[in-house]
């Protein structure tokens, strides 16, 4: 039978069940997102005190041992943490889409992602730019004169996630066949092929667009686009195939060990070759770094997902509050971090100590502001 909308009774019944399906929080993913957002805050806390570059607070000269430690921290983070964010975000999309339908789903996505983007681009980022270097002119003049150089800043992730989401919805609407069926977790050969494809795409792009080269209002860093896009796609497939429920213990152990060993290779590579080829270019070292980053990223994603699925699947009151505020912390952490870094400018303390101080203060401060201030504003809370 077909109803008035041209939808079969069976399909309509499935839609009705999907719409009525209760929301179920995947606590292990919530807890993993908390870890990732802490790493994001710490990553930005270390920008003036390591090889991060392109930061409003002037960089400081580091002793060699500090430089090596900070380089290791940045390199390992960059290999996986934003890619894993994209993967988790994608994993949660199909269920939401199935439950809400395309129109309501996109409306919710545009509000949740688009509103913070506009507030950041048109409000927070220009205000920060003014107080960090343009206080000798009236704010209105500064604002109007810089409308042609608006930037997404750290909100690039939200904008890129919105782009990926629009692509997902377009594909879902274009191909309305049955969803992917449950399949076995990929074997070693399949995972290596996935990482190899990521490495080759990244290597090819970095020949013409090196690391930290951003385009389109700071929306896109082409050098890391293969990592983000492929892990986003992997998140969709993982949900449809039920992979997170069936990561074999042997595979989890194997890829966790691989990640650990890859971390140990970084000091060796730096000792022998320095950072040659890390940013890109047509060289053997650039290919090696692309391969290292792809394999490291995939290994960390599998290892962390398995670890949190098996060991961190519950929450206490504090963990729940932190999970509830993870998105808010991402939105507000940059002004907090830069303010703390600004307070330490000129203070005669080792840069590594400054990094630890900023991290130790910024992380709880951001979660506290999110819970006690931001989420108490009704209009803001409805968006977040």
C-alpha cells in the first residue's frame, strides 16, 4: 500500500519508529570527546611555547629539550585529534538523520553550527583582534575596515563539519536505497590500505599546499583535508556497519601498540632528519611524514575508540557535566587561553612552565564558564 505522500506503509511505519526512537547517549563517546577537547585546549595553550606558529601572542625561545617535547605533543595531536572529532561527529549523524528526516535534521544542524559561526566571525574574533593590536583606533572604524578580512579562526571545524554534513544529506537524499548492513570489522590489510590512501592523498596535496596554509576565510587547510574527509566517511560507515561494537581485542591491542611505537619514532626522525619535509613538498621525507601521520592517526583512532568503549563507558556527575559542556568549551576556549597567555607575557618563567600553567588554568576555567555562565543563558543554552 502507498499513502497520500507516495510512501509505502512499511516505509512509513519504519519512519514512525525511527522518529519515536529514544535518544541514547553513548557515554564512551561523550567521555572520549572530553579527552579530545582537553587536548584541543592544551594544543592552543602551547602555541606560543612550541613550533605552532601563526598566533597573536609572540612565540618564545625554547630550550632544545622543551622544543622537542612540544614538537612531539603537536605532531602527535595533529595526526589524530581533529580527525577523530570528525569521525565521532559523523558516527552520530545517521541515527539523528533517520529519526528527524532531512528537513528537521538540517535545520537543527544549521542552528547548532551556523549560529556559533556567525557569532564568532562577526563578534568574538573582531573584538579579540581589536584588543590584541588595534586599540589606537575607534572600534567601529577598526570593525568596518576589516569586514573584507573576516576569518573563521578556530571555528573552522564547525564550518567544515557543516560542509561535510550538507554533503552527507545530499547523498542520503540522492541515494535512498537501504542503508549499509552490519559487516565485520576491517582486517589489517583493509586498515593499512585506508591509511595508505590517506597518506598518498595528503602527500600529493602537500606538494602544492603545505601544512598551516589556510584558504577561504580560514575554512580549509588542504594539507589535512584527506584525514578529515576520510575519517568523517569512516564514521558514517562505522555506524552503518556496527564496527564500534565489534572491534576485536587483538586488533585493538595491535593498533594501540602501533600508535605507541610510532610515537617513539618521532624523536628518532627529528634527530636524523630534523623537520625536513614535515610541512610538505616533493621529497622522500615529505612522503615519510605523510605516511607516519596517516598511520598514526588511524592507529590512535582505533586504539582510543576501543579503550573508551571497553573501559570508560560510564559517567559520574562531574564527567557528565564535562561531556555536556564539551561543545561549549570548544567555542569559548580561545579567548580564555589567549587571555592567560597575555598575562604571562614578559614573566621570567620557562616557556614549558607557562604552557603547563595556561593548560592547568584554562581547562577547568573553560568547563566552569561553560557550565556556570554560558549554559545559564536561556537563548544560548537552546542553541548549544
